[in-house]
C-alpha cells in the first residue's frame, strides 16, 4: 500500500515511497493511477531517471505527444521537452518561461492532454514553483444559475494566451514559427467539461487558450471567460508546488489550471516535460466553425 500525503486541503498527493527506476507491476501502477485521478496532482519525490525510464513512466498514463515547439526536444527522445534557462555557448538549452499564466496543456488540440509530467533536474535557488488551481472545486462552487448558463456552452481554443498576446512578453505563450502555427486549427471544448475518466465536471481552460465561445459575440464571450477565470484562480483554489531535485510531478489537465512562475533568468533551472494525451476526442461542439486562425500573439 502506497503511503501518500496530502499536499494541501482539497487536492494534491505526494509520496517518497516509490522508485520509478524500478519495474512497476500493473497492479502497482493501477494504484498510482487511482491516486492520480483522486489527487489531481501527484508528486513522486526524489527520483533518478534516464530519459528512457521517464518516457516509459509517462507512457503508462497515455500516448506521449511531442510539443509543437520542437527546437527543444530532448536529443535522446523527442517526447521530452526540455524546459531550461541554462545557456551553453551562448545558446539556450531549453524553453524558458513556458506557460507563466494559468492554462491547461494542449487545450488547443481536439484530443487534449490527459496528464503532464515534469521531472526536476536543476532547482533554482529561489522560486520556480508551479501553481495549480482546482477547477473541480471552482465549478462546484459556482451559483446554480451560472452552472445552467455555461452547461451548453463550448469554448473556442487556439494556441496562445488570451490575456497576453504580445509574443515578446514573458507571460505570453511561447511563440510559434509560421509552419508551427499552420498546424494549429481552431478547436472547441465544453466549458463545463465532464472528466473523461471520472465524469466529474470542471471548468475547462477558462484561462489560457480559450479565445471565444461558440455562437456568442466575442466581447460577451471574453467577458464571461474572464469572469470564470477570475473566479477559478482565486487563492482558495490554488496550491503552489515547490520542487526538490529529482521530483516528478504528474497533473491532471482535465481538472486543473496551472501556471509556471517567473524566476531570475540567471538562476539555473532545468526540468524535463512529457505530456500525454487522452485516448480519444470527447465533447466536440456540434456547430461547424470556419477554420480561420486568429493572427497575432501566439
Ligand atoms: Fe503548461
């Protein structure tokens, strides 16, 4: 029986009781996966993994999907995206300032991310935390009238950050090349989205890559999304995770928003990231949307 401790009241579990470098039986993984869905954030402290071992672990949660930003894929395995502010010979070794705003990974894909896992390699002297906001609790707490209002609605998503579309900003989404942008169509997901495994509803990606609502004028849609984002990122829903060297964190993108936090660019920090997809598309909007891609600020 795995010894798990709560990270905070309401969600998040951690353990120092597991070594991911060793073989794990299907039964042991099933227990871990149940803890993952129950806790939404799962932290496995103090690991020591090769790229192959890290990918093998992530793969048990779902099929890995290499990030659209392919400049910083790990040389030994493209499923790993290197997040780092460390420079070698004057060149960046990884993606810096990735996702420093509340968002849900890959909500701009029709089959979005089930889980994201980070493996902490170099920990900065100060900060470097990841913030998680519990979107199940945020949905549960909505007034009934708001639940009724948003229940039939679909958000429109594309790559980017609705609140910061200046590509040069440190809190914008990492810029894409023209070729990378061309691969990114508009996507829809329910705003009150049932969890694909547990069925529990969450507010889904109301901050980050949601840019509109199907059938609603843009200004009205953004007002509603902003209202929901303000509600769902209140401190009472947020946990701030700090990393030790070797920590592996896995989080449930269907029920959380998360945000990186900015650190001093000269304070070295490196993480490896793998994102795995849900098994199949769920809950697409019935309406057909013209596949125009909004320009500016990805
Ligand atoms: Fe992210």
